[in-house]
């Protein structure tokens, strides 16, 4: 059984904070990349950290390295729109969705 991980990213050096998330360069490529990870069951939830230009993703993975390996191919990571700050294993105690 896979574990749950939280991946937190900050605004990268090429993030334009004067523009919204969908107005950033390489948005279409990033969205397609993330959609594939959702479809394969790797990403459970995610979205932008609105006030700072970063993002938070909830991953289903075997270990931290799997999360990092997958995210290094994100076009926004490659082009400096997002910078991965950390990946932490997360044990969920409270989940009102269930």
C-alpha cells in the first residue's frame, strides 16, 4: 500500500506574480502533465497557494523519491515557474470526505 505525501512548491524565479495561475508561461503543458499524474492515481488533490504563487499537491506514492522523480519532469519545474521546496510523508487522521 502506498503512502500519502505532501509536496510544497514556491514561486520559481520565472513566475510572474502579476499574473494568475492560468496566465503563466507553459500553463497548457503543466496542466497536461498534472492531469496525467491525476489519471494514473499519483496526485490525489492539489492547487495553487494563491497569495504566494506556489502550490501544494497531495501524492499517493511509495516514497519521497518517487514524488520528487515525478515532479522533476513538470514543465513548470523545468522552466522555473515553480520550485519544489519539500516533500513530507503525511498520515491522515481526519478526512471528512469519507
